[in-house]
C-alpha cells in the first residue's frame, strides 16, 4: 500500500489551506517529514526548534519541493522551562488560531550525562517533566482562548519496556536507555491523564506513535555505529515519511484518538487505532504526581 492509497482509504480532507500546524522538533526526522506533508497539502507550518540554522536548512529543503510553502519559526528549547514559557506566550500572541500542536521533540540518549536548565536528568526532564510544565502553561493560556486546538503527543512503543517504580524519574539518569523508556511511559500517562480529566472543551488530546523508523534519533552514537543503525532500521523498519502518518492523520481527522503503526513492532508503518496500555492505566496518576513534585 502506498501513502496516497492509504489517504484515499482513510477518506481524509487534505485541503489544509489556512490551517496552522505547530511542530516541535520540525527540523529533523519525523517532525521534518510531517512538516513536508503539511507543506504538500498547503498547510502553514510553525517550526518550533532550538536551533534556527537547522530549522532554516529544513525550511530550504521544503521550499525546493513546494515553493509556495508558508512557514514561520518560533524558538523552542524543551530542556529549558523559561524557553517553553516564552514559546507558549509567543504562540498564543502570534497564532491564537493554530489548528494543531504536535509535541514531537524528543531525545533518546545523551552522549554523556547532562541536565536540563532546571537540573533535571536530561532525558526525563526534556521528554516528559517539561511537557507537564508546557501543558500547564498552555492550559492557562487556553482558558482565555476562543479557538479549538488539537494537542498531539508523540509516544513510543518503548513504553512497553519501561520499568515503573515509585521514584523512577529520580532514579533513571540519562546514561542508559531506561530513562527514555520511562520518559515515554510518562508521555503516554500524561496523554491519558489529560484525556480523562479534560475540562476544557477547546482542547483535545491525541497520542501518535511512529513505530520504529529512520531518523536522527541515534545521532549520539559514534558515526560508524550510527551508519550501522541507519542500515538496520532501513532494512527492517520504515521511513520517517511513514512514521509521521499517525500524527498527521490525528491532526486532520476526528475519527481516532490513539494511532500507532500496525504489525509486530509496528514494522509496516501505516497507522491503526489502539487502546491505552494496561501499564499506563495502572501507573499514570503516580507518574504524573512524581513529575509534578519535580517541577
Ligand atoms: N525514530 C523512531 O524510531 C522513534 C520511535 C518512537 C518514538 N519516536 C519519537 O519521535 C520523536 C521525534 O524523533 P525522531 O525519531 O524524528 O528523532 P530526531 O530526528 O532526532 O528528531 C528529534 C527532534 O527533536 C528535537 N529536540 C531534541 N531535543 C530538543 C530540545 N531540548 N528542544 C527542542 N527540540 C529538541 C531535535 O532538535 P535538534 O535537531 O536541534 O537536535 C529534533 O528536531 C521523538 O519524540 C521520539 O522520541 C521516534
């Protein structure tokens, strides 16, 4: 099945003119593939990125394909709560009518132990705890907004491998992969918590999963290992162009709330509706409490 055939089957309204899509981490991998797809269907994309040069390079690549591409850039560093606050303020000032915010930025592992601006472990702090902070800021702003917005979290199948414990956010430093798994358990928990406690009719929450796909997520590896990883993922898994489909479909269709690619280990790339994981249902309140205590 090709992507066009999939869109036809899903009966999607692909006229995105006048719709504004905000993507965090839009300069690379899945975020970039998503920006390209919105550009193809004439949607406006706001690049929420931490590096303007990398964002500009990505924008140039899209402009070569779609010269009429409409875009903007807002500085956004998810490892820094001041930056997140400023980002939300700027977003609501410039684009109060944005259609969807895709919370895609994330980091798998740091080359060495690092901390966020507030001294949290880098992986948990960036991927999860600071998303709790971001949502708090956004909900405050949205209380006075007259527009409806879709908020889409980028989850991961690594949630299934996450080891939950009472103090997992404090214990999992950024040296191993367990911190990433726990951070994604946190992201899925945050989605579930918000969707089951949502009192604001102007915001709707969604969970997208890309499966395993080729991107720059393993760039912390030495370059020869990164090349091996690239080759392995290209042979056995799918591309970022397919990995972005869950978030894309959730943003333009009202049919689903959770999408992740079908197949064992999500190999095929084309999204399918799923339910929340049992593990998340069991731990979500605890893990949100842990995150809030660290804010
Ligand atoms: N690839 C997969 O197989 C896979 C599987 C499951 C889930 N995911 C999730 O998909 C999302 C996108 O990952 P990807 O695979 O596309 O990886 P990627 O190519 O490395 O893209 C990650 C993006 O996040 C940005 N980012 C990282 N830290 C940031 C920060 N502190 N502030 C702002 N932006 C930051 C990166 O910016 P820079 O370019 O400036 O570093 C980059 O644009 C992540 O949430 C990841 O966990 C990926």
